[in-house]
C-alpha cells in the first residue's frame, strides 16, 4: 500500500471565486490529529498554549473554474 494516494479535483463550478481544499484528519501512522499539504506530507496540529496558539493555514489553493488539480493524501482517518 503506498504512503499517499492521488486525488484529482476538478472545479466545474463555472464561478470565478477562489476554491480551497482541506485535508484534515488523524494520521493512521502516528495517531496524531493534523492536516496534509498538497504533496501528502502530514503536519500535526501545534500544541495548545496560553495564550492560545494560532492554527496554521491548512488550506491548499484549489483549481480555477474549468481546471483540474491533483493532490496527494496520506493515510488519514477523517472521522
């Protein structure tokens, strides 16, 4: 089983608005919650703190209207 799988996303919305993709979940390898970038690299959420720790920007720029983009997804549980 590969470490990541390819996911092809097509924007058929016919709208000019920006589209963002989020791959969030629990790593099946480490059990940590976090997010994955477009290359399929898993990033654990930062630990909380006082004052609160800002969340990272986990968004992946999506394809423009009529375009397609392929991202990689690691082994995640999205429950």
